[in-house]
C-alpha cells in the first residue's frame, strides 16, 4: 500500500481524481470538465438541496450570466471584492460592445436590479429565490473542484421586511447547509461567523460552515450572508411598508458550490483512492462474479436477479462481467470509491451467500442471499453513518485548543511538520482587530476560519496581543 | 373577450408571458430572466428528458463554457456557421488574454477535443454524453424564450464505431424528442430531415421535429445531427478498431432548448392568456373558496384537507385564500394557465361537491367530494390528452397540400392575409436544389422546415422549377 496520501496530499488528490475518472483539464486556464462520475455527485447534491429549498418555499429561477459593468459599480465593497477576478466580454457578433459585460462571479447585482422592479409592497415580502448556475472567478491558483475559474453553484437571494426576518433566513440556510453537508456528504462542519476581513464583499455579516480535510486544511463548505440594507440601497430595493412608507428591504444571499465535490474526496478518500458516501455515489454497489464463473452460468444469472432486485429497491448497482481478473476489478472499483462490493462465485452459490466488502473497512463478510437486498441497504446506511463518525474522529484528532500565544502556534506548526503530521485546526482567543488577524496570517499562513457558535473551549486572551479575547476563533490553513 | 391573439399574435404573446409572470427583460440585449413559473416548466422538461437519457445509458457531464478561438477554426463549416454570432471574452483579471475565448454557442469543439483524448479503442464506443448548459448566440432579432442571446439547453454528443450505429443514435434521439414533446408538452410535431441549406454547421445530415404555432408559424423544436467523420477528422477522434487499425469515429449531436417554453405558450395559449399542459404546470390545481366562505370556517378547512390529499397524491396544488374577489382570482389563475380550478362554497359543502373548471374548455362541472382526488387526477390526464388532440386539429386546419406552383403559393399567402388568417404550413414538391429553395425564401418569406418521413401527400413536381420533385417538403414562416 502506498503512503502517498500521508506524504504528499496534493499529489494524492490529483492522482485520486484522475484514476477515479472524475475530471479532465481544459485548455482554458483553471476550467475543468466534470466527467459523469463527478457530475452525478453534483446532481445528488442538487436533488438534496432542491428538496430542502422547496420545503422552505424557495423557488428556482434563472438570471442572465452577463452583467453590465455599471451594475458592479453600484455597491462599492462589492466591486472592490470582485473586480480583480472578473473576465469581460468586450465584443460580440463582430463588433465591440458599448459597455463591457462581466461573466457573473455571483448575481447580487443582477438580482438586486430585478428585485428593485419586482418588489413593491410588504405583501411581496419575503421574496425568496434560488439559482443553479455557472459562475466565474479568474483566480491565480486553481485546483480541480476546489478552486476553478468556472464553477457550478447555487446562489439563494432573498428580500425581507426587516432585519429579524432576514437574519432568520440567513441562519436557517446555514443550518440547512450544515444538516445537508453532514447528512448527505458525511462531512462534519463547524458553523460560525466569519471575521470582518473574511466577509463576503458587501455583506454586513457572513456565516460559514467549515470542514477539515484529511490533511488538516480547511474548506469553506458553504456561506450565508446578511446584507442589511446595503444592496437594497445600492439597487433601490424599496417597498411600501404596513405604515404606507417607502423603506429599504433587508436582503440575504447564500451558496454552496461544486467545491463540495472536492471536499468530499479530501475528507473520505484513502490510499486506495476515492471513498464515496453511499448517498451520493453514482454507483453504490458493484457485483463481481468470481472463481470459474464463466463455466457456471447460474453465477451471472443470480447476479442479474440481484441487480434487478436492487434496482427495484432504488439501489444504484452495476455488474462487472468484463474479462478482467477479479483482482483488477476490485482495484478498479475501489479507486472509483464504490461503497459496497459483492463477490459471488460457485462456493457462494452452494452456500446461498455472497461475500460483501465495504469500501471503508477491512475484511469481507459472508451474507446470506435470503434478505440480501435489505442486508445491502442496511450496510449502505451503516456506511453513510460510519463515514460521518470516522470523519468526526479524524477531525477531533487534529483540533488543538491548548495554544495561547503566537509563539506556541508557530512551535505547534513546526512540531507537527517535523512529525510529518498536520497542524490541523487551532482554536484561539482573538481580540477582534484586523491587525492581529493580519499578523497571524503573515507569520503562520493560518487564517481565521470562523467564530464557532459553540466553541469546544472558550478562550480568554488574544493569541497575538494578549489582551482580553473578544472572540474564540478557529484558525487553519485553507484551500 | 379580446381578439388580440387573432389580430396581433406577437402583442398577444408578449402580453401573455408578462401577465403570467414568466419572464423579465435584462438590460443586456436579448437576455431574459426566467422567473420561477417558466423555470419550473424547464425543470419538468429536464426531468422528463433525463429519464429518457438514462434509459438510453446516456450520462450527464459538464464542459467548460469558454472555448478558445483556435478550437473553432478546426472545422471550417462550423466556424463559418457560428462566428457571426459569437460573444468574446478578451480580458480577465485586469489583463488582456493571449487568445480570445468564445462563450459557447454549442460544445462540439470542446467535446470533440475531449473525445479525442478519452476514446482509444472500440471498447470505449459508443461514448455517449449529455450536457445541460447555458449557451450564447448574439442574434439580431430576439424574442423571449424563442430566440434569446443566452438560452438554456441540453446538448447530447456521442461517438460511434460506424455510420450505422451513429445514424441509429441520431434517429433514436429524434424519436425521443417527438415522443417527449408530444407527450409532455402536448405539441404535435413533424419529424423529418432538414434540407442541406438548413443543416447544422458541420453536419452531414440534420433531422428536426417542427411544431406549428397558433399563428401558423413554425418552431424548430428539436434537432438531431449525424456528423459523419467530419468532426472526428477535425478533432482527431480516432480509435483502434477490431482489426487493430486506427480509424475515425462517427459522431452525433442533438439538442432541445428553452425555446420549448415559448412553443408551449404559442401552441396552447388563448385569449385569456396562458394554457399549460398539466404535466409541466408549476401549479396544476388552484382551490378557490367562494361565497361567504370566511363566515363558514369549514369551507377553508375542507379545502385544506383536499390540498393535503392532492399533495400526497403528487398533484401540484395551491389554495388561493387571499382577500381578492373570486372573479379576480379566476382571472388571475387563468392568465397563469393553471389547468384546473376548484371552486368550493357553502352550497357545495351542503351538496358534498366541488365545482371544477378546466382551463381549456368552457363551463363548470359539479363533481362529488367522494373520490375527488381520483376525479381530479383523471381530469388532468384527460386535459393533457385533449390539448394534444386540440393542437393536432388546429394544425390540420392550417396544413395546405394543394399548392403546385410559386404563384399559387403567393396567392395562398395573399388570400390568407386578406381573410385575416394564417398561411400555415404548405407541403410542396421540391427539386432538391439550393437555388429553388432560395427563390421560395426570397419571394415568399417561407423557408423549408423539413422533408417529413411520412408526408401526408407525395408531391410530384417542384413548386419553383416544375421539374420532377426530388422531395416533398414542408414550407412555413418560422420563428
Ligand atoms: Zn494525524
Ligand atoms: Zn384559422
């Protein structure tokens, strides 16, 4: 077995996604092809969130991708935040355009302009909408799924009568993100508030769910923003309130993206390659005939019956009856992260059983063919739960709460480096100033992830200034 | 009742989609906002096609939107066909790009490049993939849903060992388009082959399904292309065949787009506004309490039970318990095309019945509350069938097969104009030359729609040259 994941996590990641046939590069910088096996993960993510959004009464819509330059200039912080990363359309149909058009990095400006038209009275509020779309951010460093020039995401945008209702929506979506990312992707996340310097460009408050990868680095897995009346002011989103006055709406936005695919790979993958939570795996079960199965037609026939029964029960299954050796097949489907493998040969036929190998644990188990569909469904459900527990344990081993000073942090990082270990997530006290945050970043490369709602420990003094801590904050290296 | 649909179809169309709250304009030329009620139609279309694609073993993927200019120049006909309509990204992140990047008008070039990498052996074939995506064509004249600068579509791309297999896929997808457009959207279509001048840029053969709008004009509702080995040659899609030789693959592509939304509106809408086939309506049923219902709480309570029962049965239903008058509500939901309206008041409560009004037929019917869910489901299914039949009848009334010469065609068009009628679809003989096709277009504004597989009449002589007809072809004005 290789030690690549431990020794060179980046190399392991690229090798894993290539071997699992998840993506390919395009000649356009930082743009990737989502091949069927990764796109199907995204489709399962979409299904899950669409269900939740629908329960909340939030409907999908689609807004134009091209945004006139003038829209961006309306909200000062927003243009400052995004302009360094925008690609621009400057010509079309053989002629230069009068105004440059940006490829959307996010749709606040387009949707704000629409909301201004559509919202007239308190009766129109809350106005709550979601969009699934491609977005563009021309970043310097790119990494498949985690940071690409074009990516896919959902962006929700809502307008409300007052701050309380807008904040309730902001927090509710964060909750839905946490529940779905933990339930569907088996990735445990920390919910909390971003520090001012890490806020979304133009937001009053930004909240996030943060996940720890196997190399200890952080991925911001979802964000939810309370905009106050800043965008309403910039885009003139006013409504007639119950007292017959024209007042500004309070708006929110929130999103998750295809970086969730990357996070899933980095949280669950192992030295054998991809490990996929059953809930999102394109194929949940692979059936492999073993032994001299070609001489005994009942073997394949029995697997075909099992395949049909599993499909009828809603299980995503395939039979590998190719000419490759069983060993080759086992390796192939492990690389691709298929959660459950069934092996079935002449001896199993005689014993009315199959051998089952779960992707995430060692060893095989003989399971009776009586009630096999239910046994497999249970095994998949157990694996889904187990992956989350395993990820939680792994995360816990790389959470550090004992660090009080910047020197201790540097020492921790250096010690872990020497041990060939990850420095992980470090919970520290912070005096709440941009200056101390900047010092941490410059001296250690760690950034604030979020101020957790329920910190496992309350820190009393700021790690940099030694002053009374205003917040307890997670620090980590981040993707 | 207004006569707007009859007198000014374009004005009727725009009024209908605005009143039904389906779309809004964006400040960017020809780009529209798909509001929730139109986007949900698109979602139902996606669901239906995804099911069919899955049955065919075709998987979804996602390819980058930005296409390097050099990709386009590889297939001569393709670049000639698309270059007049391309928008270009020329700068990103504050710097000019070395090579211009087109916003995809279609993905043949991107996917061809990928196929060249991915396909090595006959064992990889057929390679069949579909993509749901936004695409861009900077057209001079735009019309919401039917012709927009940015639109949504699916594009399937497949590669095959030989011509037979590629042609089979081409025709199979056309069949699936016909079945789905007729079954789901209740729009009857003519299947046939496009003439060479109307072929997709770079295709060997293009097939289409063509629909007739209520104004007699045509909408090309879906297309399927056999590319031969032209794209394989341009993009070097070669594979090792069963005889161990490197040979070119045969490719296909096929697509339908959000113009299906526009076609649905133009085929079924009437003077009262939108009429939606139940299969794709965001709301299939609206429940309206009538009479002094606010004084009798059982009325609304009973409707809430009905709503719950309908939802449990998978029916998309809403209750309109707003303060608006029943007449206002009736009008509102008719404008929005809700297929079935239930009225329920004190007298109905006493009689254990509801009044049901179907959107597409006059008059209301009393229906017993016993078995009401099944009654409603049956009524919706009947309406779905009826809409297709009505559209077929309407189409039949505007099919003309008696025209033998160009003068007769001109006369027909002029007569219909004077009668305030549409000239509809005209089936004519054609000698198969580009020249005669061009003359028809110049002199009448009619274009060839397709050469139907099963023409209702075989035409013997060419409408222009009087020579022996090589094909019988549909002519019409087209969107
Ligand atoms: Zn460790
Ligand atoms: Zn007529």
